[in-house]
């Protein structure tokens, strides 16, 4: 009798542990729903570009607004040179600040 009760408890515990786990598909589906409800977002990060033996590091700031409007700012950490990519209802623009050093 003890073996019977023990095996039922073991089976129930295995079944309960397996319940409620998220699958990859369900996580992607939930994330897609959350993104559709979002009006916009802001993020900051660091990007590293490796070109042969040279390494360039940039600070990246991205602002996104619904209807595919965005602003991306790339700032070179070595020389503080900034470039902005802007997309709004009028079009897409790439803005590079003029250096004041001669």
C-alpha cells in the first residue's frame, strides 16, 4: 500500500512540475502582443565594430515611436563624434555634426 501511495505522489509531483512551463513559441507570441500594444521605447547601449585590427566603440541611443518614427544617435567614444539617423513623416535623414577643430 505504501508503494502505491508513494508512486501516486511521485507521479503527481512530476506532472505538477511540468505544468506551466513556457515554450519558445508562447514566449514569442506573448512578446509580439506586448510589442503591438507599445507606443514606443527608448534604449541605450554600446556597439563595438571590429575592422581588421581596429576597434571602434560607439554609444548608441535609440528612440522609437509608433508608425515607424525613430531617432538613432551614434557617438564615437574615442573622439566624441556624433551621427544621428532620424526617420519621421517627412523622410529619413542622416545628420553629421560639423567638427569645429581646424
